C-alpha cells in the first residue's frame, strides 16, 4: 500500500474490511489524523493513531488504550463502520461525521473532501455511482474481500424467550395449590424441566454468530469509487421494512429496554414512519422521554420509546418519516434508554406495564427489543 508504513499495512487492510471502506480511504484518513503515529495527541486531547476524543473512546467500550494500535483498530472499526452503515455507504457523509459529528456534517466536509481527494475517490455525492448502476466507461478492475458479518438466530431466540415468559408466569403464581410452581411444599415442576419451560431469561449471546460474506470494491478510471455490491441494510426477514434506530451505538445492559451510547449529536431515528404519542419532559434525573408509534412495516402498531440523554424533543402528534431523527444524543447525561413502550399507556415502558420492573432487572420486553436491534444489525 503506497504511503502506508509497512508496520501498519495490515492495520489498514483489517480496518478497510471491517468498515467496508476502500483501503485507500482508510489510509488517507489515518494519515490525516495522526500520520500513522500511535502516540499522537492533538492540542484538543484527541489520542492515538485514529485520534479518539476521550469521551468517544470511553463510550465505545473497547478494552485497552487508544494509544494501543490493536485497541484503536477495534475502536475505529466499530465507530467508523457504524457511520458508514448509518449513511448508507456515503463515504463523504461518514467521514464528515467522524470529524465534526453527525449533527454538524457541513463542518466536516472539508476534512472529508481532503481525504477522498488524497485517496483518488470522488468528493461530490453526485459523482459517486449508485450501487445498482454500472461503472463509468473505460477500463476498471474489481477486488473482493471476505469479512465476518454478524448474524442472529431470531427464531431460536423467540422460542427460548417464549419458554422463559411462560415459565416466569408459572413461578409467579404463589398459590400452594398451583401444581406447576416449584418450591415450598410443591415438588419441582415437570414443566420447568430441561427443554421445557424455564424461569431464566435466554442469553442473547447464545443466538449471535457470524457468517462470511464477500464484499466487492470497484476501481474505475475516475479513481477508487464508493463501496458497491453488498447492501448496507439488514435483510433479515424478521426485520424487513424497518431500520436500526440507533446505528453505530455502543450497547450497554438490557433491562426494561436497552442502554446505549452514541457520539453527541448523533440522531436516534424512526425505524419506520412513526407518530409521536407521548412526551415526558422530566422522566429520569431531569431527562426527557419520547414515545413514537410505528405506523408502517412489520411492527406497525408497536410503540417505541427513547429517553434520558437526548435533546431536540419533538411535540406530541409530530409525524416522523422512516430514517428521520426523532431526537438526538445529548452532550451529557446518563446515556440513552430505548425499548418498547406500552401501547395502551405510551408514557410507561412495556416492561413497567407487564413485569413490575425493578432497577436493573432484565425483562422480557427488554430482551425482545435487544433481539429486534440484533436483527437490524445493531
């Protein structure tokens, strides 16, 4: 790779495969950020080869330091890959967001254009071919790479979760006359045996995996073009029609919903056309809560909420189109909580309405929403 120190050519190749970006663009970006100096520190405090701000780095949940090239590779791949997915493969927008934040793309376009020019890629969105169009006339070559793509066994998880919900219900019936309840004077329930019902929630990690997928990179006479070939949208049957409301998020615990962190200014978007049905200005520690009812797609009628570290809260009754921001990640707070709300009372989470939620409890509603995000690639 011309211009890339020998010690970091493997770093660039792995980052390119993980983010689905051309290696030349990765190389130009890292060269601009740090000149491939893993000990670089900017005047504003950005750290390491990929120049992570301390707050951004801590939100990624990567073990190690941004000054360690191996840890920085994981962080860059996770963060930059999320931005590429968020912007549907538009590298100019993704690079601008890396530099200036998703809420201030215009400020980052100079940075993005300089990188794309150095990489020999087009800087204007209109000059980038559509993923379904043919390349410009003239000789061209293509290169393929094999990457690992996350998968999720939605059917298997749904079956396990159904056994857990039924088992938890049976255990909750406190009458000593209940023949299905274990404990007290009752013998162990035959329905809570191996392969039947259970009182323990399924472990999401047991249903996650990876598959190998070929990614095609196209190089035409105009220079290395944007990534084509493999769609950057989820095609899982269970999530068809919806999109990830928090692309690029760093996931936290699953409780009544899912805890997550994003870069300040990043949008939390509508998974499909939706209507704002509830707003609570002070839901938790002075932070707001917004609930939207999904109007189209396979989950039409369900209500999704997002709360806590958000700003730009819309008014009740607002119609939000698929992929448009509901709200944005705020500069400070307790992270966000996102999940299913009660359709009959949108100011209440579904977990509160169905399980008598206590702090930190992993609920069926929360696990279901986490699997929903998993099916959407989140």
